[in-house]
C-alpha cells in the first residue's frame, strides 16, 4: 500500500473538514500509512481508521496513548491534538497543565503571515482593538439570529428569537455604545444570563445555575460543547497563523484568550441550546457530542469562524470604517 504524502492529506480545506474525534481507553498509532486507534478487549483487539485528511481536532481522553509516528502524520495533515480529562473536559496540555485552553498544534517553518500582520496592525491600538471586539459581538448575534430563525429542531424545542427580543436590543445598543472592553464583557455577561434563562424556560429546567465545576447534565454538556467549539476556534487561528494570545475581548493576560473570543461566534447559537435539550432528554455524552458535531456541520460553524476572523483581520478599524 502506498504511503500518503502530506500534500494529499491537505487536499480538504480546514474550513470544510467535517470531523472532530474524542477517544478514550485506546492506543493511537500509524500503520500502513494511516492513523489508527486500537481498542483492546479480553477477546480481541480492534483497529479503527481515523480519516485525518477530513479531521480538524483530536481529543485524547482517559487511558489513551499515541505514538510519535502517529503524531507526525497528524501534524502533516494539520490536525490539532489535545489531551483532556474524561468526557472531553478539561483540556490539558502536556507541558502546561495550568492553562486549560492550549493545544498541541502542528509545527511548520512556513505558516501564512498575511492575517497575523493584519491582526497586529490594529491590535496594539486600544480603540481599534475595541472595534474588533464589537465586530465579534455583532457577528455572534448575527449567527444566533440566523440559526434560531431557520433551525426547525430548535424551534420545536422552544427556542424562539421573540423570547430574546428585549435582551438582544439591549445588547446591541450597549455594545455600540461601549467605550472599553470591560463594558463589553459586562454586556456579554448580561446577555448570557438572559440566554440561560431562555434555555431553562424552553426545556423546563428548574433552578439552573451555571457551574464550570459541573453539577448536572446541562452544565456537563455546556462544558463539553464549549471545548469542542474551542477546538474549532483553535484550528481556525492555527490555519490563519494568528497566535492565541492576541485577544480582543477576554484580556491580554490569558495566552489562549483569542480562542475564547472566536469560539463565542458560535457557542450561543449552537452549544447552549443543545446542551439544555440533550440534558432534558437525558442523553449520553456520546449522543450529545454527535448532536453538536452534526449541528456544527449543518450550520457551517467552522466556515463562519474562518470568514469572520478573516473579515475582522482585514477590516479598516479606524473610527470611520463601514
């Protein structure tokens, strides 16, 4: 069997790739020019192929190991790898466990510089960085409005834009009038609270409180889904060559903060409602993950991230930009 060349592996654009994988209790290895994972049972060992040319992110959970040869092929294919705890959260990093949002990224001497240079052209200016942050906030609401308007399943489960009309109007006005990042963050927190209330009401979830140290299924699924969104965001930034530290919303002191910013583009529209719906239906982790990944694909979440990050990078961030 001929070994795949790295040029073959990159034939599918990252923005068009469909797969994210979470694996546990298995060994990931290279065999005959493919990346496989091996599950061992008392009766037999089974090999399963990982289609790396159509994969964006690989999360390795409890009881996993990976070979150097497999990592080399994943790097050639441009697949980001993260080590996680059980259920896909939290995300650990081999050399930096304290940072919960760092990734093992494919390394290459030749990465695109166009978008990095464009990003840095405005990033050191406080006012221009604020303008970029407002663009992200506007884009997340545009995406939520579009998805919740046309997604039949969300409507059937009680997620209606009319229930958020006042909150969205307030959010838009306060975002436009904000003069510093802290005001944007406060406005974002108020919108998020309204979204949680809307989701809890739609799914008859009583006494919901957001807890990152999970206490119930809804919180479990929110954590899990958010980390999948972080994977897409990290992939977008890696492909475009923009380091994760150049955030516009979540502050300069967190190395991975731009991943949070970009993930915000899709989290409210997709992760939040499905976390509550799947919790109401008492879904398993795997069922929730399949639902979220399918939703990402159906609504072209990765495409949207690429388009918006490019748009923000190349925009005129002066006071009079259109």
